[in-house]
C-alpha cells in the first residue's frame, strides 16, 4: 500500500469514527443521544488511536496537516511529500464525513437542529471571538504536536505509542476542547466542512465559512511552534 492510500484511509477512519461519535450523541432518535462531552472526547481519542495502529507502519500516520508541516519544518519529513499527504488527508476526511452522513441518514432527517448538524462535521466556538478562538487552536495543537514528538523521542514498549497518541487527543479534548471544539487538525475540520456544504443534508444551515479559516490556520501555527520548540529543547 502507498503512503498516499495510508494517509487517505487512515484519515477516513479517523473522521468516520470521530464525526460518528458526535452524530451518535447529537442526532435525534439515536440510541446514544445526549451522551455528552465525555463520550465525544473518548470517541475521538479512539478514532485517532485505531488508524494509527493500522497505518503507522505505512505512512507514519500523520492524518493531520499540522503534524505533517510541523515535522517537515524541522527536517523530520520531506517537504516534497507534504502536498501529497495533505491532499490525501483532505480526501480521506471528506469521504469519512460522507460515510457518517450515510450511516445516520434517517437521524439527520429526524433532527431539526441546524447547528447540531454542522457540529457533526466541523468545529465552532462556544464564544465567538476571533483572537481567542485562534489562540485556543494554537495552544491545543501545540500540545498535540509537541507530545507526539516527545513520544517519538522516547523508548516506548512496542504497540503502546498509538494508545498514547489517543490519550493526548483525549486529554486535549477534556482539558482544552470546550472553547472551540478542539479541531487541532486542519483536515479534520476542512474536509468535513466541505462535505457539509456539498451533501444534500435535509434541513442544514450554512457551513460557517467565516469561521473556517481559524481551525486551519490555528493548528498550522501551533504545529510549527511546537516542532520548533521541540527541536530547540531536544
């Protein structure tokens, strides 16, 4: 399998399970309706860990442009490979979001909440403030990328690293996720947001494109800062 397919399929599974847990708790008449933040953050953590186990040996399991760009900025990944990885991640995220829509199709039809439907696909702020929302995404992604680099720099028991990566995502969601929904991944937000805009979702609202740049730019800045700080310290 090529690295392109590894990133595409890995990101697809990540979004299928991650957006899926949000759909499960938000949409009407789902058996998990009202599951809450603990269910969502746990689902996202496992959504990251599972494809890392599968595709880590194939592509390195980035699944996130902020990780890819951060690694390239400190010489741990070839810049020539960056565009291909990001394209694969965006395609995978779009497909994963589409599969969530298909999986919950009657529940989308039974749900009137436009904001809830959008939240399944992409993030949005609890309090809309451009500066603080951007800072939150930068800090959250800094933690993610810095911790991932730290794991790679530590002698871990074989097989534990993916679980630890999932734990980082879980911790980020539990501790820092409330203000913006912790995108911490441009592909995770942009790919599904495009899906929301394109898919014929019954009763959907707009895709909030005015906010969409924050979960793209913020994570990239946070990933770059984390990578550069890690290189200076270690």
